[in-house]
C-alpha cells in the first residue's frame, strides 16, 4: 500500500530518511480495526521520528503520522486517538507508563490504511471534515486538555498564548475565544500576529513585549526563549500550563518569583480518549473551524515536511488521500 515513512533515523538530515513509496498492508489483530485514511496532519513529532527521537532503531521503517481521520471498513467516519495504552490500565491513559503514540511502536496514519484499537477510532460528528478531524488528535487535543482540564481558568479571565502560529497555539486561540476567555498572544512577526487576530485573539504583542496588565494564565510550548516573559506576565496565584519546550528545556526557574507570588506550573501531555470525544463535540457545537494552513496530497509529503522543518507554518499542515 502507499505510505509516507521514515526509512531509518537521521539526526542531522531528517528529510534524507523520508520516503514516499510502498509498504506492506497491515494485519488486523483481535480487538483492533483497520481505518482507510482520508487525511493525516503533520506534527513536530514526525520530524522527531525522522531524527530517531523516542523510537528505537529496530522500529524502522516506520510509517509517519500521529493522527488522522478516515473510515472504518463498515463505512463509519472516524477520528483517531493517537495514544495506544496498556489494555489493563485503569484511569487517565496519558499517565499510563506503558502508553505509546502511533509512530513510536505502531505504524502511523500517512498511508492508505492504519490499524488501531477499536476504542481509538472515535465516530466523527456531522459537519466536521476529514481534514479538520485530522488536526484534532494531537495539537487540538493537547490544547483542549491544557485549557479545560489543567488550567482552571474561567470565562472572562485573561490567557496568554506564547507563539502565534503553531498547531497548539492556533488551537488555544480558537478554543479560548469560543469559551469566553480574553485571549492575548505573542508572535515573532507581524504576519503570525495577524493570523492570531484572524483566529480570534483579542490582542497580540511582539515576543517578550511588556503587557498592559498581568494575566491569569500562560500557555507555553516554547520553553527557554519565552519562559522569563511567561513568569513575569502572571498575576499572583496565576498558572503556567506547559506542553513543550521547542526552544530548549532548561530555562532559569525564577524560584523566588514562583514561591513569593504563589505561582503554579503544570505540565500537560496530549489528552484522553474522552477528552478527544468532548473536543469534537465542542467544535461541532460552537461551529469552530480548525485552522488548516496548508492542505496537500500525501504524495507531496516531502514539500510539507520541508515547510515544517523551515518553520514556514501558519496553522496545521494536512496531507490528504
């Protein structure tokens, strides 16, 4: 079958390991289902896989794609939940020590077909396209959990999103606006800030700029480059919810500010199956249209990966079949 896959780990030149070609059709174990893929979105995790991060060398070749949407063999339209957990685990699957993502131990979604446990294929609501559904399972689910499960923010409060154009950031902007929060966003350039305003941000600022007032919560995926600004931006008792550290994982902790102002720092990773189902319902109910920056055929994957590697993203990149 057709597939976009990583042939081997390549830390220095990840795109050299990207192959658009053929892979064997998957076998479907008991309790799993085959999904005919219609759309898959591109995530930074796919570049990490090409580099060999979070995956053992013997796992290659690995079909890429953490999330996607398609149809099961009985014709049901579905969105895929990316976390594959221990069947015996009880509770929040993001805390399962044996959990894994598609493309880590199991082949991914950038192919004609992908297999997942039955519970990971969630019916897609009417009005949500396959391309829109394909962006929800990683970036939007991460944003949903950060905002609604972890932050504790209420409608009317002010949230700051560090970074204006990435998949998680654009999702946070749209979700926060729909939930009645005042949404502020920082961005490195005018084009990215303009995108944030188009998506519903109430105000945008240059990266590191002094804000008009302190905020109730900051949503972080950048790390070292923005951490000091995030700490300074908070009201006493405020919260930072962090899901990533793309600019580096070890910023100055600023512990005096942390304890004196009784700030909170909370980590967040992906989301549960139930949170994804609730996210899809929220999107359908509010009429949000997830921002898709680029939609290209899957056989043009090399161009899409090159754009992500170069940082030329404005919203999610979706590959379609």
